[in-house]
């Protein structure tokens, strides 16, 4: 894995395929350093996904597809048998258990393996392109819904975690909706939750909003419901990692409390996702596997202890918001207000 040199933000390639391997920005280094990863093995890709260097539901879907292309190429070059190739594909798809896009796109691309590495590569690149197109379409539909629901604005919008170009291959889901509104001068400012414990909101979303010139304010996660209760937020817009068949939404931990607050304040709670995030095979939120991550993500901050040695931690990476708290789900194909 070649870290490479830092490059200007304007030339940033979030995820791509170059000379038979995967290139991706290391999102754990932002906003202080722009570092590109050159992932040449399945082990390197799985590690990058697991430690959140490669993250965001649409990016994970595309990474799964590209991972299968990488595995198929390595299998041909190194003479892997079918069992070894199947094992590599399974490891990629299982790297993040809550994110359905990763597993779904991995499996879909793996279906092309009998046609040879070139066909797998073509399928993976088609998935990459489709993700970009999908987020633009969903953003316009989501912006139109908020204009119709909240009025012309300018709106004060709260968001959680990171759902912009870094998570979505150059545009965004929830942040894409905000960008579409901002293009119409319909955004007053964005309230950004810091998103403990890994601070994707403060590190990534604030960085992206700054690059876009959109006014924003960073807040501690616990402050979000209070700001909503004080009438300081007009709408909440988030992404998701999986939506069950009944409309229950799994997203970054801290989302549920925003949905409760939004319902109490009678403001819209909008979820923006690609269609591939909706999982008809999962009946409801109780069946969603919620990833639990290492305790040191909570007990340490960038390697510095913030709790006494040996302190146990419960580090749930996601929570599940019941469908009845969701005003609408917007995808590239439709607006869903009832399940």
C-alpha cells in the first residue's frame, strides 16, 4: 500500500481504478492531510474499509465492486482456485456488516466472475458511474421536497456524520441535497454534528462545506436535539447505511435522537440514500446487525487517552431510527413518505 504524496483538494480522487488496482483517499487523515492509498491486495482493501479510510455507503458499494475486480485480476495472475477467490469476495462483502451497499455491490459484481476479469472490471466501473449519477438525481428530488415542505428558505439544516463527496464519489446524499438547495440560494447555514467518536462531521463535513463556501456551525452531538427544540433548525437531513423493508433506518450513532427531536418539534426528518441502501431482505430494524467497534475509539482521541486505563466502552457504530419518525426517504428514483 503506497501512501503517495499529498495533493491539492481540487484534484482529489475519492475512489477509482488505476492500472489494475484501487486508488482511494485516506479519510482518516483529513482534514490535516490529503493522502492517497494505492490498494493492490484484498487484505489492503479490507483493512482500509475496516479502519474507515474508505467509508460512506455509496463509496463502500463502489469499493466492494472494485474489490471484486481486484480479486478477479489477482486470481488470474496468481492462479487462485475458486475457493480462494470466493473467500476473498466474502471478506470484502463482510468488512462492514451494517452497510448493505458494500455487501450488495460485492455480490452483484461477483456474479460476473465467470465472464473473466475484464468483464468484472467493466461491471465495477459501471457501478462507480451509476453511483455518481444516482446521487445527483436524489439530491434534486430531496431539495424539491424540502422547498415544498419548508418553503423557499433560506433554510437552517442540521446534518449528521459525513454524506458529501467523500462518502459519495464526488457529490453527496444528504449533503448533496444541501448542495442542491445552496445552488438555489436556499440555505442560510448548516448545523454540523461533530459525530463522535471518530468525528466525521467535524473532520470531513466541515471540511467539505468550507470547500464549497457554505456557511456552517459545528456543534457537539448532544447539542443537536436542544437546538431543534429551540426552533434553530428548519429540517434535519441525513444519509443511511441500511434501510429495512419496513422503513427503519440504520445510520451513524446519534441519528435516532435527532429524529425524536425533529418529530417533537414538527420539522422534517429526511433520509437521502441510493436505492441500493434499501434492503428488502431485512424485514425491520430489529434484524439489522449493528456494528460494534473497538473501545479505544471511545477511550482515546487520536491515540491520546481520554479515560482512565482499562475503562470499558460500548462503541455502537450505528443506531436504528423507527420508520414512523422518518418524514421521507428520497432516492434517485422516488420519494417515499409511507411504507
